[in-house]
C-alpha cells in the first residue's frame, strides 16, 4: 500500500533514469501478505507485517525524493504535497464513499454510527488515533470495522506531514552528516519506545512515534546504497536473506507475537536488505517479473478495497470464510483494484495527458471539496441517533431516546481509579447500588438508569473497565492486552478499595465471566486466547484450567471481603452468539439460535457460581431465562436486534432484563 506507485518506470523520484522494478515486487509481496492474512489464511498468520514492508519502502523513497530535489534546488513543499494529494486522496475518497454507501444499506444502526466516526477520522488522516481509542487490531470486533485498515494510511500521512520539514531543516541549517545522525538516533529511540510499550500494544501499534524507526530504516538506505556491495554474490545473498526474513515473519508471526517492538525488525530489516542490494541478476527477477510489478502497481488500490469487501461479506454471511469465499473476495479485490488504478489513480496522478499540470491551489481546492463531500455524511452517521429510523422499526417498550437520558447522568467525584476505568452516577436516593464490571456492565446501563430514574429510591453508580473482570487480585495474562486492560496487579485492587470506601448497600458484579475462563469465543481465530487471567504480570501465557481456578478463588475472596459491608449480587453473562454478529443475523431473518450452544459455553462458570453461592450465600441472577427456553435463545424481536454484536445487549435487550431483576434488586436494597 501506502505510497501509491507510479504507473510508469520513469521519473520515479525526480530522476528519469531511476526506477526499481524490484520495489514494485516488494509492494506486491506486502499487499498480498496483508490480503491473505485478512482472508483468514492460517498459513499467513503474520501477513500483517506487509504494512511494515510498506513503511520501510516509503521511508526510502520519500527521503530519496526530498534529498534529490533539495540538492538540485527544485524542492518545493507545495509540489511535494500536491504529489501526495494526487496520489493518495482520489482512491481513498472513492473507497470511503463506497464504504459509507454500503454501510448505510447493510449495517445496523450501531455499526453505522461507528463507521461514520472511522470515515471522518480517515478523511483527516487520524484513523490511527481513532482506532487506538477503540479495541485492538486483533480483537474480534475488528471484523466489523471496514475502515480499520486506514490506520496505516493515517500513520503514513502523518509521516508525510512531518518528515519533509524536519529533513529540509536539517539539510539547510546543519552539517551534511546531521540528517543521518538524526535518523539513526531518532530511529533508535523509536525502537526503544516501541519495545517498551509493546506490552501496551494499542499504543505501540497505532501511533507514529513507535513506528518511526521503520521509516528510519528506509531513510538510512538512501545513504547506505552509496556503499552498496560491488560483489554480485553478496548482493544476491542480501536479497535471499531479506526475502527469507520477510517470509519468516509472514509465515511464523501471529497475533500473539509482541508487535511492533523488536519483532518488527525482522520484516523491516528484510525489506531493507532487498532495497540495499539493488537489482541483482538472479533473485531480483522474482520481484521484477511482469506479474509482480503489475501487482505492485495496483497495491495501493488493492490494499484499500479488499478489507471492506471482507468485512461486508462476513457481515452479510455467517462470519466465516470458506475456500470459495476467499477466492471470490481475492479475485474481486484484484479486479476492482485494477479498475481503480486505471480509471482513478492514473488519471488523477497525471491528468488526461501524462504531462498535464495541476497547480497547488487547484489540488488543494479539489481535495477540500472532496473531503467535505465525505466528511458531511460521515459526521451525520457518527452523530445520528438512528433508533431504527432507517427501517421504520420502533425499538419497543417506550424507552426514552439515548440522547435524552445521557444528560441525566453525572460524573463521579473524588474517586482515584486506574486509567481507562469509567465511572458515572445517576438517580437520587439515600441508598446506593454500585455496579462494577467490564463492558457487559456498560451494556446494562440503560436498564440500570431506568431503574434509578423510575424507582427514585436509590442512586446507581457504574464503575466499568472494558476487558477487566470485577474481582480483585488478577491481571490479564495475554501478552497483547491493552494498556487500559488491567495489566497491573494493583489496578483491580485499587478499584476494589474505592468500592469498599463507598460502602454501597448493594454491590453488583457484572462481567462476561466465561470468556475469562475459556480465554476466547469458539469462533475466534486471530486471537486464540486473549482473555486468560493471571495473578502476576510475569505469567505471560494463560490457560483455561488456571483461569478457571483464578475466577473461582478470587470471585470468592472478593465477595467474602465485601460482605462485611453490604450485600453482593453476581450477574451471570447473557448468551453469547457464535454464529456471527446479531444485527447482521437479524437483518437476514435469523432471530434465534440453539440454547445448547449457550449452556455448553457457560457450564464452567455456572459450576463456579453454585460453589461460590454455597460458600457465601451471595445472590445470583441469570438472564438466560429472559432470552432462552429449552430449545433456543432469542436474539431479535420482529427485526429488532437484542444485541449490538455477538455478546453485548442492545438498549432493547437491556430493558428486557429490567423486569427480571427489578423485584430482586428492590428486595436486596431493602426498598420493599
């Protein structure tokens, strides 16, 4: 992807004699690696490193271009950014427009809102920040983000914005050796930070400072190629070793590989060796053959178009890709990419004639207008409170609109909670119900709010931390857990200390308990076990038996500790849907699934709940009876989904459970 290639072999970097067909071949390897990874090809579990190959290529080409133009006295910031805009924006904006249109036609209301936000961030080259604020690249929900792949374009565009000014300043105000020293020292610092922050991968993965060393490796090659080996055998050896390193990372890396960090050096150094060697007599022919070059030429369009196709295919299907589907998506992606390259990339890059000139003001105005055309509907989608308006579905039982209810909540004051922990307070009353949990607790916010506002006998406080169980003394064991996801032993202890200090009359523990025992959903592939628990950060690898024991022991200790102060209510998780995303299933008329699936997945936690209940006499609520009978579990009602994805209840689903726990709640609060 990312720096779109030119359509001819000349004038590649301002020098009409300079062209490297093997670099187009590298682009082909990079984009095909990403494509095969996104098609769920297990053999290419590290295909995500294709993006890192692109970063090294861009660092080399952009630095070489700036150096050449600066030395020849022809460098212009205006011309540089006009080139970038003409290469990047046309295909990007076309992809964004088509994806927004498809999302409006096929996505549920909730997913359309998220799509709008991601499209708006892509317009302004901020996709990496947007997705950093959401779940990680490897999370299950990633399969429902058709613009997730634009995070890398955001990083690249930020590099384009900053690097020319820095490099020109170094070239014009400092000694000749200053740029190289700056790149080496800056790259070393970036690599150090990347390795340090890899334990919090959402930061290291999505933000430019932790990827800058990859561009830096490419930039160093501009100086290194002047001392290129003269010996043909050594150069062939460099190409062989470089391709081997890229191939190794594509085939043997996976979602559990701490990345980027030091691991990113494997594909990046491999790419650097191939570029450093130059075009060789034998091995370079693998990269410079006509098919590889053609694939490299369409790599930018192919990168942009393939992932939305994968997402919508999964969304409208059963969430899985069989062999036939993979071939179909791959062929359609290549076909569309070829069309986009021929009729969008080339015309906008060169105009009708290759010598056509586009002025900076004209390109700026055209880019601004195109951005506005995309940004307006994207912003509307992002901020809209659809509530079934597009389909005419009224989402039952007379609840107020979200926008009207959110204003009634108020922030918690005086609490010292770990970073990433959310807290809100609503309702009025002398007694307090404190709900502590993960994202499933947040999903029940509508029902809890309704209870507090209608009953008016108590206030509700919600303390929630996505991906963290509401029990003391544990951490997430997976090496790829987010910075925000309870990765330090003291995080949940701090929360529990605050809970005890508040002394609510009733503490409600709400979580997706079974996922912490199994470590995954049955359908998860890319992240095979990303929710296991441990007691210390040093336990890098979790397992189901260990996690089950920790849930049992620490849930018991949490309840016993708090029962000295008040009552405890444990909420068993709602049914998890393994067949796919509920809004997509409901849109196809599928509104139930076999209840056996739910029972099998929840059995271990039910056993724990019985044991803990016998030992503590704590009360428990199980919402299964709201959704399930002996044969099936309901996921939709008359075309309206009861979930926002595969496991979080929708506002309607949340309100359905209110009737189930209202009486129990009032009794435990002493309000009857």
